[in-house]
């Protein structure tokens, strides 16, 4: 845009300049005939007394007009803001609407008016032009350079005689940074009586004692943030320019201009001329071009050379520190210059409570454009200089961003590796910021440092294979003939290897690092030791050593004490909670999961780095307690977490939890589908993964009515821990092999240190074996032990998984239910005791009848004999007997009549099309 059009373009949204056009026409004096001149002998300029015109497209800003009216009820109203914020337009609109409490005397000030005598001559003329009767005793300034104090005294005395309020508007007061003018204004305002209402418009705070006016409640202020356009006002501005159908662009324009009136109006004018207004609104570069002339003319060109240089050089920064600005310019006065710019509202804002400040985004971009034009090639050097200063003062993320913008990737990588700062890519509040800054790094950089940094970036994205490839490349570089690898690089390599190697080598690597990390490094970079402990715990988990992993995660979490390690602590607690849930320590699992989620809400854990393990653990806790709605809610939240779909361990747990939830709702088909995908994320599968998948798949096969398939799955996965032995014993019992099942259970009965989940499930399986052996007393004793062990954690799921025999036994022996009302929630309780005669409230699959077994049971309920059933179903008699034996086993009964009665209680006898699931609840 040509500079000649800048002022006109900003007239509606910014400060009109037409009223400041000089003219040499004389004005008439108080008598209306003589030409009035100032103390210099020059004529007073007519245009300076005119209220500026208001464009028809101006946005009426009711909230600010009301504040002006409120302010004019008192002695002083101050409107301050940067160029183009709409100060003059606001005041002119208010005057032209007639909202002032009395006549308005308007005076537009210029630099030529800074002499006190000239200023007061203009003020007196402005008053006289608005029918303010001043006696001849007031007089006129006799000199341009000074004003007799008696003249101000006489003026103040004359103003006390006013019969109605008078508003004096002084526009452009920043043009008169003269203390004598300010002190004179203060004197007159203080002694002129209640009828004088002064409205000051300025880009900077005037030299008046504002603190005193504020303390006395005698001032109303409208400042830059107040003048910023709201979304509603910006929408009306677009409509006023015929751009109503592009209202969706308002948010983009507001974000870019931060509500700056002139910027919005200039962008609207350009949108009117653009072929694609919507694309213009989205383009930062287009907005910059639209306002560049205005900012260069109104702001930058008006500054001294030193200030312009500082603004241009420091425009490469998101935020500016005086010392950093000095480092960029080689000067020592940045603090003073920045303070002056801030005071003058020149698009420089202080960051509260700090010595830092920031530039308005469009202003900063225009400054950078100016820098590239007038100092080509300087920007990369400035950025490298800034990167060094920022890194030396502990601001690694900002330093890397500056180095990346300068294309100096080698410096950034070498710095991170040599100072052992590479761990900050994986944890800490700025981890995601670092990764984003390094995302554009070329893949062909030479040396070990870029390969190590690229590997850490890949690991941060859960790309384990990619990380491994980069680490292999780094290792080649470090061990080239003649290479002398630094200790920091070797330590970084071993740390990252922790997260990419198979379980056992990773565990060895983690233990080796224990003695290799220097104490000074551990103290300076606590994230290094935190990551080492976390990596070791993960390796122990993957190697199917859950008890050791549980202790290692707890140890790692305890070592995370600062903000830099909060991300590691968050992950440790989530995984610890998952393991505790598997052990049956549900209360501890819940406590640690909630703490992990609380930490995730802190600023020190970026949203993109928050793990879903806490919600997964809470889902497991709720599932064990039979609270299926809560389990589903937490599971859904875990699936929406940033690491879902990226972390192989988390993805495996998600698939297994989905399968267990499907089983709990009787959907064994879906459970088998989910468990089939559970092992896929880990290639090759870790021992931990293989065993966990085998356990859940075996449960799904049992629910399908295929104990043989469950046994095959468990035997194929190889010998495992107690959970594996329990699952195999359960499958053996379901297959009718009670003797081998009892042998497996006996080996566990002698094992010390069993977890709660193990003890409960062991006693339940022993009780079931006793039921099948018709040893009711032993079954009752074992069931009592299981109930007692499960009670502290309200662990209901094992009882619903066990089968209907549990509820039959409780019916037969009501004394067993005493003190265990927790087992069934809600209506299943009567007077605090377990109501054994009721059906469990929430269906949970125990073991599914096949479709053929369901049909045999249905015909048995119709009192058909075995031969009649065989004839009706076109089966042999032996086949029908085999089906009946399977039905008796699954229902834990020994007679046909008991099977029919149990089936009716469990609502298995229903019209064709029912699902035939053996259900219980809890």
C-alpha cells in the first residue's frame, strides 16, 4: 500500500490524521474581527480546534463510550494506547454523539506546540471558540518559552465561575513531553473547580502525578487492552466493510492483530480488494503486508537510530530480555530503551513480574521484514548469538528454536549432547517444544550428536524402530577408527538403548549405567537418572518380572522430585498402578493412578506427553470390583490419551483391557478378536506380552466353552508365574481334569508372598474342586478364606468369574455371607447382609454354553428323555449324554433337575435367539 494512503486507511479504526493538517488561515479573535496569533507571532491554526470526522464505517463501541461518559463526570479522563488503537476515533465519536456533560473544546496537539506559551495560547483559543466567557484579565502568554504563573492562576479562577461543565479534550499529548506543560495542566485542573472536565488522549502516560489522581479517585482510564477490539466488535467491522460472509475469519484476524484497531481495519480494506478474502485472512504474510506501511511510518521511522536498531535486531525473539538485547546489539542501554518503548505503548508489552517483554506479533513480523531488507544475511548470525545466550542462561528450548531457525543444527545437537541435555527431549515441561523445534532437522547430518538427537526425537514419538536405527548410526560414528568419543555421548547412547533393546539386554544396560553416571551429572541433570530408573523398570516389566518391575517403578517414582522429572514420575506411577491392579492391590493402584492423573494436569507435563496408563489402571481396578460403567469410562479416556496407538506396551494393555471388558459383558466373540490384536504392537513379543495375552485369551476360550483350547493356549505360552498356573488349573477343572488341577493348585498353596488376587483366585479354584469332589465343608472353608482375602479391596470379579456354584453355596450356607455385604452392591443387600436368594445384579460371563448344549438343556426342561432328545435333534444317545455332562460341569451341578433349575435361575431357558450365556454378577 502506498504510504500516502496509510493515514486514510487507518482513519476508521485508528487515529485520524486529517485534523492535524497544517493551515495558515488566520482565525478571528474573541471579538470576531481581529486575527489571533500565538506568542511567536504565527497565526493559530483553525484545523486544530475541529473535532475529527468519524467515518461512516466506524464501529460503535458502546462499552467504551459508556466509560468515557462515566469518566467525564469527574475531573480527568485518560485515554492511552499505541498508534492505531482507535483513541481519537473513540473520543470523536463520543463528542459527536452529544454524550458529553457540556460543551466540548477540542484541541489537537503537534510537536510545534511543545513550547508552554504556544500550548496555553491554543488552550485559551479553544476555550473561547466554545463560548467560554473568560475576562480580559486572564490575558495571553507573552512568551513562547514560558508562561507566567499568574496567568494560570487567573485562568483557574475564571474557570471556577463556570455555571455548567466544560469538557476540554487534548488529543496527541505525547507530542508535548514537557514537564512545564504538565505541571501547568495539573495546577489548572486542581484549582479550576468541579466544572472543568479534562480528557487527555496520548500514546504515553503524561507527566501528570497520576498516582495522586488514582489515590484520590479523580481519574478514569481507558488503556490499550481496553481499546483492543472484541470478537463482536471485529465481526461488526467486517460487516461494515461488506465482508459479512467472511465472519469465520474473525478469529484468525484477532489472533494476528490482538485486536489492534488499525490492523483490523487495514486488513479489512485489503480483504475488500483481494480475490480470495478468506485466504487473505488466513495468511499471516498478507496481514503483515497490509499493515507494514502504517507501522513503518507511524512507529519505526519516528524512533531514534539506536531504538530502530534494537527493535530490528531483537525482533527475531519471541520475548526480549534487556541483557539478551544488549548481546544482540553490542550496546548497554537496552533496558532503558525497552522501558521507554513500553511506556510509549509502541507495541512492546512487559511480561508481568519479569524483566522480559514481548512485541505484538504483526509488529515483530514487520520488524523482521525490515531487518531482512536492510541487513541481508544478518538474521542467522543474530539467531546463533541469541541461541548461545539462551543456552548459557538455562533456556534450552528457546536456544534450540533459535539455532533451528538459523539452520545451525550441528550447534544445537552438539550442545544437547555435550551438556547431557538430551534427556530433556523425553521429559520435562518443554520436551514437546524441543521435539517440534528439531522436527525439521535434515537426516544427512554428519557426526554422532545429530544421530543421537534424532534417535531421542524418534523415541519421543514412540518410534522404537526408528530410534534403534539412529542409535546404530551413532554407534558407528562413535567407534570409527581414530574417533575419541566423549563420555557424555556414550552415556546418552546407553540411556537411549534402554528403551530400544529387548528386555534382558535393556535390563543389563540399565544396571550398568548405575555405576557410570557421574554424581555431578546426576545432580545437574536429574532427568538423566530418572530416565535410567524408569527404563530399567520398563525392561523388568517386559522380561516378565512383574514383582521386580513393581519395586523398580516405585523406586523410580520416589527419585523424581523436581519439575524436570515430573513427566517420568507421571509415567512411573501409571505403570506402577497397572502392576498393582494385577497383583490385586486395588487401593494402592487407585491411589497411584489418581496421583499420576493429578500430575498430568500440571504444566510440567505437556498435554502431548500425558500417558493413559492412569486411566487404564483405574479401569482395571473398577473391573476387578465389578464396576463396569466406571471401567468403561476410564478405558475410553485411556484410548483417547496421546500415547494410545503409539506406545506398544500401552496398546497391548488397551487391547487386553478391551478383551476383558467384552468378556465381562458376555461378548466372547469380541473378546477373542481384541485379544488377537493384543500381541501385535510388540515385535518380537516380549515375555511379559506373551504371558498376558495368553491369560486373557484362555479366559475367552473358557467363556466360549472350549477348555481344551484354553489349555493349549496356556501350554504353548510356556511356564509362567502364579497367574499362569492359576489359569491352567481353572482350564483343567473346566475340562474335567480335577486331579491335575489340584496338583497345580497345591504347588501354589505352598508359595510364600502371594498377592491378594492370587490368594483369592487360588482359594476359589480349590473351593470349586472341593464342590466337584462333593466335599461341601472344605468348599465352604475355602470360599470363606477367599471372601475374607477379597473384602479389603472389594474384589468382586473373581467370584463372578468362578461360576454359579458360588451363589448356590451361599444359598445353602447363609452364614458364609455374614460380613460380606460388599460382594453385591445396591439391591442385593438387605439390612446390611448379603441377600443370597437374589440373582446377581450385573451379568458377567463365567462360561458359555454352546448352541447345541443350550438346545439339549431346553429339551431337557421340556421333560424329554435322553432318547427323545437324541431323536428330536438327530443325534446319537451318547452324544446327548456328552452334552449333558458338559452342561452339568459348567453349571456345577450333578443332576438333570438341578441343571434345569439353575438354568431357570440364570435365565438361560428362553425363546430361540437368546445368547445362552451363563451369567452371574458382582
